[in-house]
C-alpha cells in the first residue's frame, strides 16, 4: 500500500477537548485547579496516615496507596493536557505517547485492582471480624498492595507491546486530550481485530473482574448491616461504605463505558468527556469523600494540630 510509518518521525497530534481559545483558557484554569487540589488532598491523606499511629490499620494503609495512585494518575495525564491547552498544536512524540499512555494505564489498572482489595478489606472487617486480624495482617497487606502494583504494570506493558507492534500511517491525529493507548488502534494500517480482541479480554480481567469482586463484597456487607441490631452502628457502617461505593461506581462506570462496551457505541467526543471523569474528577473526589465524614481522620487532624501548637509554644 505504500503507507508510511510516521510514529518514529513526527509522533502524534492530540486534537484536545476544544479548538476555541476562550474555552481553552477556561479549561486550563479548571484543570489546573483540579490538579492542584487533587495533589494537595491526596498528599494530605498520605502525610496524615504516616503521622498518626491510630491510622496504621489496613483500611488506611490501602487508602494511602490509593492516594499515591491518584497523584500518579493525574500527574501522568493532566500536566500534558495543561501544556496542550496553552500550545494549540498538541504535538507529542511517539516515545512521549508511549510513556504517557503506558504510565496512565498502569496507574489506572492498579487503582481498579486496589479498589477491589479495599472492598474485600471492608468485607472481612464487617462480615468476618474474627478472621480479620489474621487475614489482614501486615504481611497480607503488603502482599495485596504489591500484587496490585505489579499486575497493573504488567497489563500496561502488554497493551504497549500489542498496540505498537502495528504499523501506523496516514493522518496522525488522535481525537483525545491525552495519549490513551486504546485510541491509537484507530490509526493502525494493518488488521487490528485480533489485537482488539486480546485487549478486550485484558480489560475484562482488569476492570470487570475487580468490579464483580466489589459487588459481591458489598452484597455481603449490606446483608450483614441489615442484620445488625444497633441502629447507630448500622448507620455508621452504611456511611463509611457508602462513600467508598460512590467513588467506585463513578470510576468503574466511566472506565467500563470506554474499555468494555463496543467501540461503535459512543462517539470520540463523548469518550473524551467520559475520560475527564475517571482521569480528573474521581482522583479529586477520593480525598474529599474519604475524609469529609470520617471521624478517624477528623480526630487525627485535631491531634496533629494540637501537637503542632504545643511544639510551637515557648
């Protein structure tokens, strides 16, 4: 066909969210604010969990890992988006595209797995409290967390290898605001059906299986809550787990609409709007929802502030 592979020479051009200058300025301010709030909010959780010994529990151990993931997730995508909102051409090199897309996918996949681990942790704490101490000791905590990170990295590498073994030719425009790997398949010259089938299977394992684990965990949790005699304890458990479920539902629903549903069912412009939710909104909501009504976090903040005030007194 005489098609020329352009990836090694010119890279890719991201079309971004909009081409209107006024809208680009507004979006720059919005995304910059979201990025700073996300980083600061999640850093706050990490520091607080590290400083307060009462937060050295499995729940907050996994929450600190989630905060690290969220910082990495937004940092892998939003700075590039901010730069392209200021620079109209949106050019990104092929190496930069691989690094950005692979890093974002690694963090995103790890977060999918970690959220299921957090749901399993809540299931053990509520439904099997007698087994909780042994099932979630420090060894198992680290094993579960490390497994999530390793599997997330491996799945990202599989996606990179499968996608970039194809030849890319023709127009090198990506109708997105980041270099999301799945969208690169539309630019391939050769047949991608087999690759798309493999990637769909990987997506089912990485997204749908953890989501089913979460659903099963929360079905058991709800059943246990309804059997509780204490109304106050029932309300407390509902409040704690409900906030987790809100974030999980938003995160998984948006990701599944991109990676699980057929590609023909949604337009590229709609996909970009959906991507904003799981790339920018969910990492911002995580520290808010997990701390807003969390009495343990409130007590830890008060303790840290009192300790600081005491140390500052002459």
